[in-house]
């Protein structure tokens, strides 16, 4: 639980892991109470909304998680709660919204539909850290290089990387076939 709590303490990395949030600006703002406060300017690809909000990260106890409070928009807060589970920890992410008076409220288009994708991206990132974190350059690639890009750019880089790996495998297979043919003649 402690390692997951420490992982969640990097709020910028959490938001950059969202595969549908195109971050234009991220800035830490000094706060008099000692809380961690950030200024985020971003475009959410799932609903097309551009937002500029301040985020205050508040811990939920020693290692229970965090709650992220937003100062603007329909979304009031995001709660990241950690619970013990068999073989590890369970992370539950819940968005809380301001009340809406009717179905015709113009703010309904602000509802963030990327929560499930975001949770999946966090899970994949943590599993990748456990599985490949010991390899040299892996953390630099995943957290330094890839998270510095927009989600669209990350998807393109992943596609180019996999195509390059596939091309190399095909090249090696063709070279092996050519080598085996030259040995048999």
C-alpha cells in the first residue's frame, strides 16, 4: 500500500497517464497551508472540453490515498482510494461532480468519460514498472520520454515502435532463410 501511495503522490504523472487528456500547461503553485496545489490547462479528448483549473491534492490519512479538489468546472473532485487486497493493493478512482438541476443543463457535456481508460493506463503503467522496471532505460522511456508527449503523439510512437520491431523480426527471418538456403546449395 505504501508504494502505491508514493506513486499517487506524483500528481503530474497521474494526469499525464490519462490517455485522453492533452496537457498544455502544468504548473505547481505555492500554497500558504503547505498543501500541494497545481494549475492545469488541458484538453479532454473524450468530451472536447478545454479546461483551466487549479487542483489541490489532499492525502486521505497515512496511506489511504488522495483526493484531488478542482476549483472550476462541473467536476468537484477525484478520489483515489487505496485498500489492501490479496497479493497487493486495490485502487478505486471516483469522480465527484457538482449537482445538476436538469438534463438540459449545458454543463453536462463537461462530464469526463476518460475515467475507465485512465484507470486502465495507471494499471498498465504500474504492471510495466513491476515487470520491466529493472531494465536500463525503461523508466526514462515510460516516464521521461513518453509522458512528455500528448496522448496522440504517444499512440503514434507506440505504433512506429511496434512496426519497427516487426520489420526487424521479418528482416532476421529473411536473413535466416537466405543463410539456410546458401548452406544447403
